């Protein structure tokens, strides 16, 4: 029998349970759009990777991530795993239904947050080919790990904020991220001494110092509303670095409204550069997130490399 075209992978705990509460509506709207689909829910972290990989190998043309940025990232990683096992053949399309806390990846792709409109986009099957970033993490506790992300990876401030976010059980969206920002700045954040090496068309360059925040962006936004680098584009074959050096906590707080508008990029304390390949090393523990998911708390080397035109997204 021919496989149906859409595999829908729903994370029921995305958005503090909003993903699970949206299940009946998702099924109704997809059926109303005439979409032929199979739907599964995840029950443990990382399961969407295995489900997406299996879906591609089973012949599904579109794999849909219904959740937040973490779910989209897992599905993309599963698709990339299938891509490797199929010797470079196309793996189909990534669809997104944004029912998570932040859904910054969906925002960057212009995917509507209204579920009815998002399902209509899936039915239209318009796609855009984008870059992914390949992330290699070396940490004492977990060894070396490789994964891909589509939006942003943050070391320092954002990584610490995501660790703190695990303690908030009910809030979502901006109502979640603003308290996290305040708690991170005043209670949890410390500068990390690091060496950053980034490769450009003109060779390898270096930044070294005590940094409050190191972001390596494939897309522009993180944290539900914060424009980390409004100039980042996910289809230009480049990664955008946004780096902030050591400063006082009150001064860091003054950056928050600027991040919401993207005007922090004009502040002299902010360094913005681009590269195709970035390596961050430190004797201190590197705490980092990728697409809103904590990826390490004790790494000493993090490597990112852009993978141009790597995946198609239904948008």
C-alpha cells in the first residue's frame, strides 16, 4: 500500500500542555483541509527524532512537527538522520504547527500561529529551502554529540535562562520568558571566559574574553519575542554571531527592551560578525541551548557549521 503523504508528530507537553489540548483541533482542521495524514504523539524527550526518521524511510512526503522549537528541531534531526542513511536523496518536507511556548522557528518562516491558518498552509504545500546548522558538543558528562538546529544556539545568558525555565511549569510565551530573563540576570548569570574562532571567506578570526552571551544564529529570533540578530537569514549560507562582553547586571537589564526591538545591535557593547564555521572553547562550563532546548551544561568545546540549503520547510 502507498504511504499517506503526511506524518504528524505531536508533542503533547509542548507549550506547558497546550500541544496535548490542541490534539482534537489539529485532527479536525487537517481533515477539513482534506489532508491525508497519520498522527502520533511523543511520550519522551528525543522520540520525535526516531519517529521522523522512520516516517521519511517509510515514504512520507511531509513530516509535521506540532509543538515548539524543540519539537521542530527533533523532527529536523530525524529527517537528517534519514537523509544520511539514504545516501543524499531528498528527504521530503518539514511542516510546522506552532503550539509551543516560543515557536520562534515558525515565526521566522512566516508560519501563522493560528492553527486554522497553519493547517491551510500545510495543504497548500508551498516550500522554502533553508540552511541548517550542524552542532557538535564536547562535554565531560556526555562525550561528543552531534545534532542540527534551524534557528538559534545560545551560550551563557540564554543557556542559563533555559535551564531556569525548567522550573516554570505553567507559563508560556512572553509571560514565561520575561520572568526568566529577570531571574537569570540577577540570580544565575556569570560571565564565561571563552575563545571564539569563526571562519569567513577571508580566513579564520578570533574573539577572546569574558562574555555574558554568545549566540550563533541561523534565524533571527529566540525566547518567544527576542530579536537576537534581526539580520540573520536562514538561507544565506552564513551563521550570525551576536556576542556581548562582561557588564554589570543593571546594565544587562537595560538591554532587555532593546532585544525585544532588535535595537541592541547598535550598542557598542555588542559584537556582530558572520561566519560559516564557529568554534567556542572554554575552561569554564559552557551552558547552552539550541532552539530552546538545553543541549549542555558542562561543555568545554562547541562547534557550529552551516549546512546550506539542507531542508525544505512548508510555509
